[in-house]
């Protein structure tokens, strides 16, 4: 049902784009209209192929349609927004269009006002969308920024103060993001000399068989207390069990609704991790109560979760700090408005009673290799008393 509804919605929106970009700007039966119609249909098919097949086959093959399909998805998004905004001036100019002299008048023949307005709107939308996407590609494919954030915890052992956690999420290794991107992230993290590395899910979009080589550089991560990981929703789409089994071979420890003691400079705090919220569909749900079971109530608890929406459970179980990702900071502004409604957070620091939360924008991207208003991020969280 979801696939049918999504397909119908895509078809309807593409029909709207065809009307505004092709039908309104070209004459019936013209070569330009036939080419425009064929091009739009081909782009829609490439987008569908990228969305449905991009993570299920060999990335070396998938990249040939993933790149154009996902780039069209971003252009599609901004073309739609631009055209919808332009409907307002078009509405006010309807009288001007209707007042156009009829052919029997002595006004020189030429392109009609209606076509002039349609072509002008299409040109403006095209320039705006291309500009946003072109800029967004340079941001998304560039090096993630390193953000340093001190966060004070009320129960932190003073001796453990200064512990630095490198937080990353949403790398999305797949048909577009590969080994070289992982190497870049590892290099940036190691340069910070963190005490602990935390991967908050959505590391991959595909099988171990296809992406083991892309993930291999994670074995080179260096920190005082090691690298820890929790599942994201995309791990479940890809087959989470294979990655939970594979990552320990790279020195990455999955935290599966459990916690471990971290002893730093003689002080101890507890690092917990929960399975992603999506896991309930695979009978593998996140469980905060289980993750903190047997905790020392006098010690601070830092919990790693994929989605910010899990923070109510962290609050209920008196977690001091929750570290999350998932949102990408919106990735394609103004999509962060929808993200905020669904997740209750977008990026940065939040406080809920005695529980604090930090949400990273993620180091990679999902789908379009485009980020607008939400640059990729690696966060160095420094725990303070």
C-alpha cells in the first residue's frame, strides 16, 4: 500500500512539473514537447530505480543510475518548491494574460503572454533549483565540519571530566559514498585524538557483501576506549544482523540495548546504546529500560541512539545525555521543518528536564549527494562536570 501511494504521489507531482515545464512552454505536437516529455519520464524512472534498486545490487552497477536518479530527486524537490511559490505571482498576472489582444487585432503576431509567463516561470524555477543543487553538491561531497561541543553532566565523576567523544552518524555507505569517504572520516576523527568514538547508526545502505570494502577503514579508528555503534533504520532495510556480526571484525562494538562502563582517568561513567526505533518491525526494538538495567544510580549515563524521538525514554529512565543522529539537519532546507515535526529535534543541543540531548547533522547524506543549509558534521562532545 505504501509503495502504491508513494508511486501515485510521484506520478501526480511529475505530472504537475510536466504541465508547468513542458506543456505550458511548448506547442502541441512540437518536437520540443516530445523531447521534454520523454526527458521527464526518463528522469522519473531513474529516480524510482535509484530509490528501489540502489541499495540492493552491487554499488559499482547501481552508481550508474543512482547518481542521475538522486540528483534529479534534489532538482525535483527544488523545482517543485520554486514552481509552487511562483504560483502566487502567476495568480496575480491572470488578468494580464486574459487581457491579451485577440488575433484579429492589429497587434503584431508573436509569442502569447501566456507562453511568455510560463517560460519565464520555468526559467526562474530552473535557475533557482540548479543553483541550490549545484551548491548543495559541493557541500555534501566536501569534508565534514568538525564541531566541538562541551556538555556538562550533573552526575559525572570529576575525574572523568574532559572525556572527548567523537560522534558520527548517517554515513550511508552505498552506491555514491564509498571507501574514500570512510577514509576521510577516519582521518578527521583520528586527528582529533578522541577518547571514544560513537557511531549513531545509518552507517550503510546495502549488504556486507557489497560494502565490506567501503567500511574497512573503520578498523583504523584510534581512541582511548574504542569505537561503539548502534543500529539505524537503514541497517534494518539492509539486513541489520549481517552488520552487527561484521562490525566487531573492524574493532567496532555494537551496543544492543546494553551498557558498558567507561573508566576515564580513574573516573567511571556508563555508555549505553539502544537499537533503532525501526527495529520493532524486525522484532528487534530499542529498549531503554533494558539498556540501563543494573546501572549504578550514582554514575552518569551517556546513551547512544539513532533517532531523537527516543529521548522520552531516556528522560523516563534518568539518562544524563543522549547522543543521536538520523535527521541530517534536514539535509535539503527547508525540509528541516518537516523533520522537526516528526522527530521533535533537528540538530544541536536540547534539554529535557535533567536529560540533555545532542543531535549531529551526520557525516554523509542519504539519496541525493546534496546538502543545503545542513553541512555534514563530525561532533566532538567533551564531557564536563
